[in-house]
C-alpha cells in the first residue's frame, strides 16, 4: 500500500478537548490529535470511528486535524496518558500540521506517565521535546519483519525505519516498547521480532489479532488469497472461536522468555525496572478465555 496525499480528504476541525477518559489497561486518558488515520491498516479496529465522526469515506482516506483549547499540564499529573489510540499521532500530515508537537509542548511540566504509540519514525523530529519529560515511552507497532506483508497491511513507514527509530530513542535513554500487534497466526513470527529488538527496547507487548469489526471479511479474504494453506487455522480461530492457537502460543512464548531470561507477565504494564534491564514481556492476549482453556487442559 502506498500513501497518496492528493487522494486524501483533510480538514481542520474544532474539538472541545483531545483528552478522553479511557478504560484501556495501559492508561487513564486516550489522547488523539487527529480523527482518522491514513496508515489505513487493513486490520484497524479504530475504523469504527467512521460511525462517530460521520465520515462516509473509507477508513484511511480522511483525516480531521483537531484544534483544541490549550491544555493545563498539571491537571494530568500522576495520570497515564496514551497518545495515539485511534490514530497515528505521527501520520505524514503531522509534518505539516504539527498537532502532536503542539500537544507535547503544551504538556511540558506534567508528571503524567506518557506513552506514544506510532508506526512512524517522524517521532524522531520531537526527540528534544520528548527528552524533557520525566516519564515517557515510545511504543513502535511492529507485527512482522517481512516488508512485503507489511506493505500488504499498511501504508506506514518500513519496518526497518521503525526499528531504527526505536534504537535512536533507546540510545538516547528514552524508554521504548516493541508493540507486537496484531499477531497474525502463523504469519507473525513473534520470536524473530523479539530477537531483533532485545537490545533496543524496555518492554515487549504482545497482542493477538482480533477480528470483530467489519474488517473481518477483508482479512479472511486476504488470507484465502495469499495464505490459502492457513485457511483451516483462521477458520478455527475466527469462525469457530477456538482459542487453542493462542493458548499454545502463550505457552511457547513463556518458554522462550524463560530460555532468554526475560521476565514474562500477563496483562501487567505496571512494573518499572531499571533502564538497563532486559525487556519485560507483557502478554495482552484474551486472558480470561485463555486462562479457562488452559485450566481445562491443565496447562
Ligand atoms: S496506525 Fe493504528 S490507528 Fe492508524 S490505521 Fe493503523 S492500526 Fe489504525
């Protein structure tokens, strides 16, 4: 997929606030300086935003650039802010509109814990501002090392560029996360990605592919076309709702972490360890269901 700027519908809108109370396991507030996301990932769960933003255009073809009243940074002290939950704050239009840069500038002085989630190396532009925060981390979403598969799935920058950006932040003593999401069964090679980032991140988050939205048909059609040998497995997981694959993968990854001496935890993003420690691996798979299945199988 390639990014075609001229085909995009881009407009500025007024927004009362960009800080939304959130029930995410990793934050108190979701912070999104844009509506829409032109990375247009085929599996994007945020595409449900179309309903709320009253856009008829396909997800990935529009971007609303928010204008908001100035933020009081101290108001968010001791909270957790996650920037980029339903958009990429460093989408290519950020270069022109600089809304995320403005957001960070306004937040200067807060003691909030800030997580920025991105698929772009444009975040490097703001390295100097980011360095001024006492509690900030940058999460790079990477679910493959295969640039062909990446190109089939999104129009963000290459995996190589994301890995390079992650390294620059880590070399500058900024905490980084490799967000392995979404894990595509038998396509995402989790161990290979983990091996590639072990020395340049502080945490590795694991999230499975979840097909609940209107994109389910699109992804299953893609699998049928490009990976026909995986159709029975995807049917088992996404049509028959079987969790066996995720249970087995969890066990396998836990073993891998033991072997690599990596701390492996489930659903817990609260542990803080020294910067120089090896990354902590956090499994965010569907736990309640996995735990039940694992119990039944005595795992
Ligand atoms: S980068 Fe994130 S928000 Fe943007 S399209 Fe991809 S998954 Fe959706």
